[in-house]
C-alpha cells in the first residue's frame, strides 16, 4: 500500500509541476523572464527555445525527476498532510532555488538579481503547492494520531 501511495504521489506531483510550470512560466511570467534575463535580446533568443521548439520529452523527465525527489523527501519525513507537505516543500524549494539561482548568478550572465529573486519566489510557490498535493496523497487513508 505504501508503494502505491508513493507512485500516485509522484504522478500527482509531476502533473502538478507540469501544470503550474505552464501557468507560471508560459502564461504569467513569460515577459518577466524575457525582460529580466542577463542576456542581450539577440542572444537570449538563441539560448532559449521558442514555445513551439520545446523538447516536451525532456520536460516530462524533468518534472518526473523533481516530483520523485520531492516525494521521496516528504515520504521519508512522514509529511502526510497537505499542510505538512506544503511547509516542508516550501523550505526545500526555497533552499534549492537559492542554491541554483545564486549559483547561476555567480557564474553566468543568464540571470539578473531581479530574475533570480523572481525565480526563487516562483519555484517556492510551485513547490509549496506541489508539496501540499504530495502530502495529501501520501496521507490519504491514514487517520491522524491523537494524543
């Protein structure tokens, strides 16, 4: 039963990451990311693919890997409610965002400081929502412990 919950949680998280990524990066923040890149416009268009050129297979693998990582951590920590999953995932995604974005900020021209902070906030919010979904799926069918 525990393995089934884990698999369902990974799948639910991957779908959540995919949907939130599309809404966040393609619908809501696309112009923010484009206008706050550290690259000149002519180079930006060469580095980043147009929407119709995205490699969706790679995107699916990316979302599955992120879902697997977050679900594994939340399962190991026994975060089995929406609230506990959201809190834990918020911390994990905030720290991962800080690590990755400030790493890119330190050794590349891909990011500006404004873009790094915007990306950290976006990733933390997406991770928080996804963590709530994971916690809910992992906790489905379990009764809370009363003291």
